[in-house]
């Protein structure tokens, strides 16, 4: 079954006709060519497909695109504004909070959701909020430091 | 994933009527955290998906002094975790929610879906059952209320009929001088499903004796289990270390864990014994201080 959906993606009103069984991740990557979010585990464990849906982090691999009708979606491509990287992106680069970068879009968006909800989290709160994002290069210390840097500003 | 018809009713009545028309081939969809996985794996292939998320009557958390806490079926885990009302009236629920899955699942998954899924490896049912929670259920022919404990039948099987939807969870106010504790034990990563989860509630009667005791074991059987023999060990007496130990050992014989990657049957039984002992001790301390 096909259904028309309208949603805002990175601030842009978007209307699409999608099959009911497609996931938000498939639609964002394949129809809108926003390939920052990656497919990882497919079962909401790894966090590499994280997008913000109405400001809340979700595993886009497990959200039906039809269910995102009427929502506000933020992908990593929407973080920078007017050619300026988001402070979290700057901090990730400065601290070296990545190696291969596969998990980075998910970490950035999860960190943004955390700081929107709680602008000055403790280290424990950061670690707990991000416990569901995996970095196989093992940059956890640097990721926490990068977020602390932004949270402390 | 196979394609399906997708509907978005805006009232409970409409949703139940659609479920009835679906004759078992329609499924309720709310947060979708578990449903999408089951559908992607091909374990569920509904002909029609009925998304109930547009039904505003199923949202929100209310507290009434007489009735207790009323939690709408569409409330997400994260909403429960961060609700000011819940933090004030029943902080144990916020504490439990902090440890459920990860922030993405907590943002998406709903309380109604968590209970209706019949998923045995989860946290909330044990806690709600220990609090004597009831659920409100709507169908195409009316409404009923039942104890949450009576919902569960087997692995992923509940007593909900084809056209029924859980609309609300009702947690009655606990008697005065009550204490509750939940201990979640994870044998791998903290974001993994629990290996064992034990909830204990004690309400005191006269002279510090335990009047009402609930010991609910999760993840160690097809459904959450009330360890009634272990409860009987404690009822009518003040709790001490020996009694808590005995209740733990009795409880470890009242469940039916299976060996899997989270631990062997024997290991899980041993963990149940330890957690029951600890949870009882903390619930008792909590009750004595309140």
C-alpha cells in the first residue's frame, strides 16, 4: 500500500509517496539522499541509524516512514547552519572523538537530544544517555569529553 | 518486510471496530519498537496495521488521590521516566525506566505496547504487578478492567481478545507504610535485556509485621511470576535477614528460567534467590522509614 506523507526534514517541508513497509531510514537515505544515518544492527541496539523525530532520538531503521507523517525530522546533515558546524561537531573534531566515523552521526544527534533536554549533564548522565550508541573504534572517552566541552560552555 | 494496509484511527472505538473487521489479520501498532522488528524478521506479517498513535485519549499521565496513578497506553517509557507527577507520586517507576533498553527505545516504545506484547524479557510488568496495577481494556463491545497479573498467558501470549486494546494502566495508591524495590540484573551490557528482574513490595501492619507482600519475578519464565510461596514465608512477621534469605531460596524454586546467552538455568535461579533477599530487605527498610 502506498501513502502520501508530509514531514519536515532538516527544516524543509517534504511531501512523498511511500510504501507502508518502508522504514524512515530507507526513505531518508534512498529517496532524500541523506546518507549520514547508517544501517547497523537493524534491531535498535547500535544507534548508528539515530535520527531525531520531533526532537527525540529514534532508531530510524525501526520507524515506519508512514508513521513519521506530520513529524519534524533532523538528520546529521541538518546540524550545521549557514555553513557553520554545530558546536558538537566542532568539539568532536577538536577532541578527536571518532576514527572511522560510521557511528558519528548517531552520536552527534543523540548528544544534541541530551543537551536540548539537559544543557549541563554530569558525566554520569552523559554516559547513561549515550549507553545505547556503540562505537567499535572505541572512542568513548573522547566522545564524552567532546560533549562535556559543549555542555560546559 | 511485507507490505500491508496502514490505517490511523483517531478514536478507540474506531480502532477496536477495525480490529474486529481484521479478523485476526490486523495488528495494533503504537510505538512500534517491537512490532517493526518482528515484521522485519518475518515473524509477524499482518495484513493490516492499525496505528493508534493518533488517538489522543490514550495519552497522558494523571493522578487522583483515590484512584492512584493513571497512565495512558501511549505514554512512552521516556515520558514515564521524566514525568514530574510520577517522580513525586511513584518515583520507583522513574528509577526503573532509567534502565530500560536505551534512550531511542524509551523515546519510541509505549507502556501499553510493552505490556500487551507479552515480551518476557522486560522490566515494567514485574513492578506494576507488585503494585497491584490494573489495566483498562477497550473492545468493540465495551470496556473491562482487570489485574495486570491476569494478562499474561505464555511467551508473547496475553488474554487480550482480537479486538481489544489496553487503554490505561492504573496503579492504586499503596497503603501507608509501604516500600517497594526493583532490582534489574543484566549479565552483559547495561543496555541489554535483563537476565533477571525482581520486584518486591512490603506494606506493614501492626508492630512492623509485613502485612502485604508481593514478590514478582521477571525474565525467568514465559510470563512474570508471583512467588506466592516466598511471599507466604514473610507475611505476618517482621522481616529479618534469615527470613529474607529463606524467601529468596523458596522463590528460586518458583520460577522456570531457561538457559540462554544471559545465563544458565541454575545461574538464574541463584540470582533470583539473591535479588529477592536484597529487594525484600530494601523494601522493608523503605516501608519502615515511611
